[in-house]
C-alpha cells in the first residue's frame, strides 16, 4: 500500500476518535474523526456502521509502526486540514519557545 492510493474497504471497528477500515492488508487503516466527513462529526456512528463499504485514500504509511492512516475526504479538504495543522503546530512551537506568558519584545 502506498500513500495516495485509493482503496475500497469495510468498516471493521469504530472508536471515539475514528474508524478502522479493513482495506485488505495485514493492518486496518485508521480514519481519524476529522477525516470522515467535511461536516462536524460528533458521533461517528451517525456517519459509519460496522461492515459498511467505504472508499479510503491512504494519507500515511508507517512501516516501522505498521500503521496506515486514511481519509474519506477529498484531496482539497485534506490539503486544507494539513495546512491548518502545520500552522497550528508552528504557532504552538513559537509559544513554547517564548514561554507561556512571554511575548517577543518589539
């Protein structure tokens, strides 16, 4: 399985943080709750059922940890989410490097 590959699978397990999709590999692909729908997902069971057939795009493959991450969103929505996460990570890193109550001097 490679990043970017689109696969058909079946919902194997549902958790509070996402769904594991059986894509025919030794390992199920985790689709995080934020990548199930563009709508706000409060309860995954409102969107997915065990055994339901779904299409998943593989967005991450970790050979060492033997994990797959997938998405049910379109490519553009995933790119937007990735950019937002990168921005938030950079902001958190800057806040951490400045200290919680410190601000840069101007």
